[in-house]
C-alpha cells in the first residue's frame, strides 16, 4: 500500500493539479504541500481531513491511519493520548492549535453544562468581555476539550455582517452542501440554516461578533446544535446566555506569564517555579490587572529579550506605554496569535466610540482619572455639570444608562447594575490617558476633582460609612491635585472634608496627609490667617493628638487659637473651642493644672456668650469632668457628667455621637465608684448601640464602650465575658491607633488586671510589662499615666512575694507623683 505522501502526489497528478492549487484549496502555502510530498512534514489532523475531503477518500485509504492487526494492538500497552492526538470530528475547521490555557476551567464547565441543559433558549452561549480578556482563547479551548461530543465543529470570524455572511457561505463548502456553488449568498445561507435544523451534534463558534442583530437575522431560530459566540458587547439580548469574563487572579496570571516566558513548561504548575519568580510573576500580574493579553505579551517580551522578571518590572515602571504598544516582530501575521498589541486592541474600540458618542468618550475620560473599581453611578450624575457640555444632560439614571451603554458595547467598562457601580480596567485607563495630550489631561483632571467634590459635598450621608463609597476616588483626586499642582477652591475643600471624614472614622494615619495637603494649599490660596486655614489647623492638630504627636498638635492648636482671636476676638465662643482643644491636649500630656485653667476659661467664655443649655457648654462640662475623673476626683466629676448629659438629651437627637459619649462617660464614673452596676451596663450598651449604628463596629468609640462593659463584668466575676470584650477593644485600638499607642497600653493593663484577679500571675506580668513599655514610649517616662501602670504592676509583684522589686517601683511612683500637680 502506498505511503500517504505518495498517495497525495498520485491523487494530485491524476487530476493534473499543481501544488499551488492544492495549497489554495487546503488553505496552506505551496511550500507546505511540497514538504508533505517529500515526507518532510506530516499534515495536522485538521489538514488531513481537508485533504480527504478534497480528494474524496477516507483517512484509511489515504494512508493516514495505520492498519495493524487487532491482536498486535491488544498486545502493546498504550500511553494516554495527548489532547492534540484525540480524534477530531468529521467536520472541523477551527483555525487554531490548542491554546496555552490557564485557569477558567469553571467557565468551560459552566458553558458545557448550559449548552447541554436542554433548554432551547440557551443553545446559544455568549462569552463577552474587554478586548484581550481571553474570549477567543476560551472558545478555542472549549472546542478542543469537547470536540468528541460533536460531529461538526465550525468557526466563523464574525466581526462584521459581511464576514459573517462570507463565513456561512464557506460553511456550505465545509459541509459539502449541494447549494455551495450557487451564486446567490442568501440561498446558500438558507441551505446552511436548513442543515442546522436537520442535524444535531454540531457546534458553531462565531468569533468577535459586533452585530448581535445580524446573528439573529442570519441564523435560524429553530436549530438542533450549539452556537458559541465571543463579543465585546455586554448587551447580548434575551435569547442567549452571556458569561462575562473577568480578570485573572494573581496566581493564574503568574502561571500564564511564566509559561509564556518559558520559565515553566506548559505542564508545570506554579509551585514548580522558584519562590522569587512566583512572587515577581504575581506582582507583574497585578500590574497588568490580570489581563491575559498583557500577560501573554509580557511573557513574550521577557522571552525574546532574555530579561529577568525584575528587569521587566523596572522597565514597565519607566516605559509602560511603550510596552503596552509592543508586539513581537517574529509573531506578527501568525494565524495562531492575537493580531494586535494591548494598546492597539483598545484603540480600535476607542475610535468607534468617538465616532458614535462624544458623551460616552467624555464619560470614559472621567473614569480614566478615578480609581478603577466600584465607581458609584451618582458621581457622573451629581457631577455632570462639571464634566463638559456633552454630559450636561446626564442628570438622572436613565440618561446615564443611555451613555454608558455605548461603552458597554465594547466592554470598556463593566456596569454592576445591582450595586449601582461601574468599574474600568487599569490598563484601559492607562491607554486612554495616553491618547490625551497634556492640556487635555490637565483639563480632565481638574474636571474630575470638581465633579467628585460636588458629589461628596451634595450627597446626604445618613451615616459616615456611606462616605466610604467615595474614599478611593477621593484618594485618586488627591494624587491628581499633587501631580498637577492644583490650588483651586474645590481642591482644598475636597481634601479637607476627606480628612475630617477619616478623622471621624478614627483613621488618623490616613487623615493626616489629606489635612496636611489641605492646610498647605489653604495658606497659599486663602492666607495663613483665614478661617479655612483655622479649620485645617484645628483638625490636623486633633489627628496629631490622637497619634500621640503632642508637640505637632500643640503647634497647630496654637495657630488655630491665634487665627480665631484675630478674626473674632478672645472672648468669642469660637475662640473658646480653641481653648478647649488646648485643655484636652494638656490633660493628655499630664499637665493637669494648665488643663483645668484652660477648661475653666473655655467654659466661662461659653457661658457668657451662649444659651445655658447650648451643646458647646456640655462639651466644656464633659472635658472638665473627664479631667477630674482622671485624677480620681469622682465626687466633682459625677455632677458635671450628669449636667452635660441633661443638656445633650435636651438638645441633640437620640442617635447623636456626643449623646452616646455622655452615656458612656456616666457609666464609667458610676463604675469607678462601685455603684449603679445595672445602670452602668444599660448606659454603656446604649452608647455602644449608637456608635456601632453610626460609625460601624470597628470604631474607637465603640471600643471604649466594650472596655467599660469588660471592666463591669470583671468586677462582677464574669471573667470570660470580660476577657472577650477586653480583647475586642484591644484589637480595635491596635488596628486604628497602632500597636505603640497609649490606649493600647491601657488595654493591656486592663487584661493584666483581669489575669491578676484570677491569679494567673505569669500572664498578668507579661501584659503589665508590655503595657509599661508602650506607655513609656508613647507619652514619656515621666507622664502620670506611667505611674498608673506601675501601681498595678507593684500590686501584682506584692502578691507574688517579690518585695524588693516592689520597693524600687514604689520609689519611682513617688517621684512621678511628686512631679505631678496632684496624686495620680
């Protein structure tokens, strides 16, 4: 029997065909046919089927299938077949080899399950997503993985109506339909449609569909096979099920990158790479925001240049746009590779949007300067007046939906309708920003800041937590203000309200740079003695104070006081607020004499200028009471706390934070005097309920209530409950204030006292020692609060019989008390 390459030459000669004619019929080059006939290369399974169809003979007759006696086959052990070696269906025109495929096995299974569910409405499946997200690769992988379930697997490049029609005509040739040579395309398409109705077990893949309507018009609604299409549009209609592809995880992206760069083979798992390579690859995956095309091309660049992963990271940070535009010269034109770079892929979409919707282009410009994730819809709606003439009409969700639909046609954004948010890929932002010249970038950066300020200043927040929806976008604006050196009013106000919000949430380290930035611009824009500068100085001082940066806090509080006296005079109630803030700082520093003088001065000014039950008077009463409580003067503190609570109950809403603070303050003073335990729990829980409702469960003020309740339970012998609440409070304080703050020391001391009470002396000593170390570092070795820790520690050592150490500690306590204005 003739060899396959001899049979090929024989069949060609019998028909007097040239190698070029055969090559044209099969879709290969003339040199390829020449190599076949010289047995230099064997046709692929797909090419073998094309040859058999061309010459109308079987694979066995052609000599592509070896005929061996069955007994011999059974005697020889068989290795598992590679996926490429598995049988192909009789009709197969997928123009790709098996792709490098990583992850997304769940997507393949989801597609398979849906197509086989038996529901007519989902015999058509769509894979949608951004260009470069891996839609085509997923469709190709599906075809290879499940090809044995079909008698025919067909492919059409369907990026236009014309190509879809051409592809359907070519399918008539693939299926060898009698109508294939008709001159009227419509009649050929009708014949293909009839074949789809008459036959089952076929799969048609329509790649890169842009016109969903054309698909519905040209393909029969009644059919027995499966259609899988890839498209950038997210609006695929009600007659097909759509799976929207998202970004790869850092691990999936790292594996794709390492395999593409030939650092790993296609069979090796991520764990086979060196730890350093794994971590660098995951870092690059995050840089690319998990975009498969970007990772594929990054791997190709690393491979062709012989770079290390660290080299690529360094180059990307310096020249990222050039890398996003890069395409390997050795792969351009290869049928099996993606035809465009990352930048070119999206540029085509950008151009189409520019031609159809100027409003959508401007919306994309706006989103380019925001944080890419969870962009609230109302930002574009509330800020539309700041975003140029094309978006002036976007004042409601209907108008917004009409505009964003144009971007969704190309998956340039993802619209999470149920969450009322939008997201955009980071690389889309980078590529689209690169299309703008410098003046345009500056213009849209300023528009973005103005729009975000208008949104955050006009939206009513029922709770502070609602502001969190905007915080990441405000952070993006803060970077724009710095990058472009903006100093217009809205920039200052946006930084200021964000800093105040973060301060209210007790996120002091985050609040600090916003308020510092706002203060610097305010001094230059409004003047160093302006009211805006006063507000910035005041809140920045509070943020410094909460972090234990007392010298910096004092400087800012004094500046605020100077501005207030200059603007309103020393006897004004606004100046009283500055005095009160300085008093609070003095108390924290252990300067009780100065603190009392300032508290009393602020109270006198307020009583002279405000109504007797004004809430500001309650603030002064509360501050003075706290000072007395801290010194153990409970009889003087209690009536002041009660008076403050009465004013707040009368003047404030039932969920006001200052009212909640009064509840917990009164609970504490009762607790310290060993009385009214039932009322202590009731007051503290009422305060905790308000704090958690308004501020969330992880706020410092809520932690103070947990601490009060824990001390109560410890007094009552409920040690397990007390320990749990002390630990919760400690966790909150560490998370917000850091592990070296004085309040963290207080929590550790409370736990030490609890363990001491239970005679767990080893645990108690460890907590006291840690508390002492932190307190000394945070407030200084001579602060009265250090003496308080030492008193507790000495009590423990006495119980442990270590009297020599007790005497040394008592001497130090005495020295601290002598230095203090009153006994601790």
